[in-house]
C-alpha cells in the first residue's frame, strides 16, 4: 500500500483561492464587455503599468524586436519552430476528410474545416515564454487558420523582443502587447479596435485560465488549464539528484505548481527530498520553486509498478516523466496524462521548449478526458450528406417517417413524407406515416 512521505495543500485551501479568482474575473469581463477599449486600457495600466497609443504592434515595432536578438538567438528560435511545425504537419496529414456511399444513392462525409480566427495568449510577465508562441501560432497556421491574433504582456516595462520575434516568425497576423484578463477578454469579446476571434488558446496564470473558462461557449478554447504540474515516476535505476532537478525544473513555473515524486524506492524518495533541499540553496529561481515544493510538493512510495500506474492515473498530471527500467510499461498501461516523457534521456523541459510536441497540456485532472493542444483543436469536423437517387430518398424517407411518428414529431415526419410522395410516388397522408408496402 502506498505511503505519502510528503503531502500537498489541502483541497479546501485550493478551492478558496479558486473562488476569489472566479469573482475577480467575472467583474473584469463584465467591465470590458461594457466599456471595450477604455476598460482594456485602464486594466493594462493598473496591472501591467503599460500604456501606448495602440496596443497592436507595427511592422517597425516587430522588426525592432527581431533586430535586438543575436543571430544565435534567431537560429535557436528557428530550430524550435521547425520541430514544432514538422510534428504539427505530421499530425495534420493524419487527419483525413472522408466521403463514402453507405447505401446505394446515399453519400455521407465529413470535412475538417479550420476555425476562422484564433486568439493565442503567450504568457510573459514573469518569464518571456517565447515557446508558447511556437506552440499556439504555428499549430494554428498548420491547421489552416486564416487569422491568428496573439497577445503577450509587457516584460520589464516594455516589449519582450524574443516573444515578439517568435510570434512574428511563427506567422501571427496581428500582434498585441496586452496581458492578463484584459487580453483574453479583448480577443474573445472584441473591442472597438480588436476584432473578436472564434477560439482562444494558450497557457497563462490562474486569472487567464479562469477568464478562458468563463468565456467558453462564446468562443472555443483549447482546454481548461491551471498551474503547471509535473509527476516524476522513478525507480532505483536513477538517483535523487536527477529526480530533484526535474521536480524543481517545473516547480519554478509558479508558487502554485504541484511537483510530485512517485517511486517504488523509499531510499530514492529520501535521497530526492535531500537533493531538493540542497538544490534550493543554489537555484536562482528558488524563491518561487521553494513555495511550490513546500505547499504543493508530494512524495509517494508505492509497492510496485501496478500501484504506481493506479496512483498516476488518479493524479492525471499534465507532465509525467518516467524514469524506470521499463518506461514503456507506463506508455502501454497509463490512461490519464497530458504528455509522457519516457526514460532519463528526455525530460519535460525538452517538450516545453523545442523537441516538437506541444506544451499546452491539460491540468487539474482534465487529462481524464482530453489531450493537449494540437492541430485537431483548430479544426471543426463538419459532416455532410447527399442523396443522389429518387429511390434512395424515398427509402430513407419511409424509415424516417415512421421513426418521427414514434417520437410525435409530425413536422419532422412531413419532411420525410413529402419526399416519399414525390420520389417514391406513394400516397402518404399529410401528417401520417409511410407504412411499408408489404404490410398494406
């Protein structure tokens, strides 16, 4: 039976914080919907200390940011974007339109149609997370979205050159320097100067995630996202330093980021906890990582691999890093995860930055019912039907007529009956049902 050597925060405390965020977001969304650009400007000044004549960047602004980066920086961005674009294209090529004649004269099909406009949020107030531009903008463009809008907050009082460059190089059609709830609301609801989008994607803080949740339905969203989560599954084939490094590497995202070790080795668990304390003495981002570890960190010792899978599926973590003798066991048996990172040679940071898979992933147990952002999220699978012969129309019409009568839908039934009369040359009374010929 599993033993928790360290537990995270109580669920009641987390729920209380969620309530406060929810109420704040509700008020701000209502204000932006009512007052548009004026409210967006006031909020940008209040929360980001940021104002300019237009929040949309000009070509000159964008080129100025690109010019601030070194040739090496640009090559590195290019490498990352090539990997993300390549994998996204492979995914897109796997999604096929279909058309098939299911019965003589009856043709059914579907087309995968991209949304008309996508709004991509790129977080960057605390860290300039340019990788989020690759993950959202490139994926939307590969899917065929004709208008891609991006918003990223100011960084240290100005434009973040790396984020702006990444947005532009990824193919964004409109780039705005706006952050937080005001950015999400402006893209979703539209203002006097920002046309609304059909879909919102991209990670963000608790307020951004809650704004997306509340706007869902008015626009589509990629997924419900919360703080970054990481689960390290390990056995004694690896050491505490490696586990601690990978836990803290994700805990630095924010003070509310859960980092969990699940292992079959009590010795590894204890070694990892010691290594965490040692690394927190030298990690430059320890101020954030320590809070995350102290409040949300967990260490769990399980009896065997089977129990680890059961616990891991219950956690349903965003990132699951597997460092065991047989990592493929977890690939074959785990069901609930955002992304798997198999073996000690890979890690979550590779996926976050440049290996090619998408880093926008489900959190807060959403991995039980959805995967992460990919080209398919930007596509609507839209069906169509076509009846090409009189005989097929009359035959389908007879079945439809009788089924409508079972439900009491007379108007529906008459849609079928009129086709039976016209194409089947059958005398079906108005509002009646088309009985089979053999039974008459």
